[in-house]
C-alpha cells in the first residue's frame, strides 16, 4: 500500500483526550497494554471495596435482612436502569439477568410467540455461534417447524426479508471482523415486512452510543463483562420495547417474573412489565460487582467515547498499514468508521502463535479461529501511546518471526 499520510499524532491525541482521567479509575497491571476489553473489561477500582462490603457487612452481618436493607432484590432493575442510558432505552425496559445466551432464549421465544404463522428466523452465518445455537434450540423446542436461515453477507439480508420471516436476529457489531450493521435501517426494513427484530449488543454496549428507542428495536440483549466491565461471567442484560410488555410468553417463567413472588401462589401470573424476563434469584455478588462497574458510567459522555474509539482504531490501522502488506497481515475490519464497531482485526497465517507472542510481551489481544487476530479499543482506559506501542511490538514479532517458538503453538482451552 502507498504510504498513508499521518493523520493522528499520539502525543497530541493523548494530551487533548477528554476521557484521559478515566484510566485512573481502573486497576491495570504495570507493563500491560490491554486490547481485550471487548472480551473481558478491566477492573474498575471501586468494585473491590464494594464487593468486599457486600460480603463482609451485607452477607456476613446482615444476613438475609440484606434482601431488603441493601435492596438486593431489585439489583436486576437497578443495574438495568444504568445500562438503559447507554443504549437509548427508557426506564423500565432493561433488566440485568442470566447470560446473553439465556436472555436470547427468552427474547427469541417471546418474539416468535408474538409473530405466529411465520416460519423463518433470519440471521448471519458469521454471527457469534451461541446466538445460532440458541436459535436452533428455540426452534426445536417450539416444535412448529421454525427454520433458521443464514445470510452469507450483510448485503444479502434486506433481500431475505419476506412475509414468512418472523424474526430478524442480528449482532450489531460482528465479534470477529468488527463490521457494524445499520440498526435503524435494518429495523425499519424488517418492520415494513411485519418482522420483529432482536439486536445483540455484546460488542456495542459501552463501546458507542446506541439508540434502541429511536431505531424502534423490538428486543436487545448483551453482555455485562465486555465493554461494560462487569467482571468475568457478569450478568447480561436484556431490553424489551414497551409496546411488547405484557403481550408475550417467556418460557423461563420463574418466580422472579411473577407479579407477586412473595405471595407464593401456586399458579404463575406474569408481572406484565420487564420483570417478566427475570427467572430466578439473582447472583448477588456478581450483580453487586456489575452495579458498581456501571456506576462508573454515570457521567461518561458516550459521544466522546465513540469519537475516541474511532480515533484509536484509525490510529492503530494507520500504524499497521506501514508494514501490514509486507508482513502478511490483511485488515478485515472496515476502514470506514461508519461500518465498524470498536475493534480492529487482521487475518494472517500463524495468528494463534503471533497472539501468544504478543501476550508474552504484555500486549493482550485475542485470537479467533480460524485466522483472526483481534484488538479491542476501550476508550476509557487506553491511550494513543499504548496503541502505537502495540503496533510496534506486533511489527517486531513479525519481522523477527519471534512467534515461531514451540511455547507459542500450544492452544489453551480459551483463545
Ligand atoms: C460474547 C458474546 C456472547 C456471549 O454469550 P454468553 O452467554 O455470555 O456466553 C453472545 N453473543 C455475542 C454476539 C457475543 O459476542
């Protein structure tokens, strides 16, 4: 490629970064450049004390009284309210609960129930596998012959929407290549055909502003442990457009979705609101960590997050453009910021070993089979200097073939 003109100067960009004070609110180990916050967000400093307080005081001393005195019982709604602001959702339309996979099971079941007489679920072959597995499972469970039909490319989706499609189920930002769908346009196209839309915001929430209300989305789900920094295995979230509240069936009809759980009635009577999407007792320790992590977002300007995210990605691409072609890297993330999320991915040979060599040098990204090395950009705690440094380390590893050592070839259970 021709030499790209330098557009971003890292020193200047760091000095004029309106978000730079946030880094100090995270615990990050010395000597690590963390480019995997899209997979497991870093630890916000106050989470440590808050979880300790919950364990020592609320659990240790107050015992069962804390369900009321510390309001443990409403953590799913309280956390949901904090997430709602980041995704353009109204109060009372988001809860934190369960995992993304389980929440997809709930909302997809509800969506199919709301759109009877249609047989197709449309998604993408390149969607995150759990979303596809859950859709297959839901279709089998319902047993009415629903079929999951997969688009091979985003451009094929509009042409696949017809009056036999019940649900369009997409991940807003692709986990592998970072491609981002036009949420408003696809939702509109689907609604024009009477199709309900589910958006998976796993790689969107906390990475950029989202406007679920403006887009008219029917349902959304997403992870707590990625850009939201809720901790490993953090509770996930789900959104339901208020026009569907009360009008659906959610098959995991546990007591926390009941109108009055502590009436201990023997018959299920749904709450009628977003609570109907809760199933059982929330995991309080994980919810408290998530709640504390979310409080960090209270004063964050999501437009500033997006602006910095775009610049970090642009800068990383700019630095890697200088050697990508010579050293065997192919950019698979769109160059156009309008078409991407907050990550940069390259395909290459020996990607797994290259990533292990990077991690050994303190540059933590991840590898996604078969051949993708992936770098997540988290504007709250990354600097332009670090991103430039990461590009330099990658260049050095490729030039010296440092990745070609036996210890970098052994795959762990998690890549
Ligand atoms: C990370 C991710 C998930 C993870 O689901 P879990 O139930 O938390 O394991 C699901 N969908 C997408 C699109 C993801 O990126």
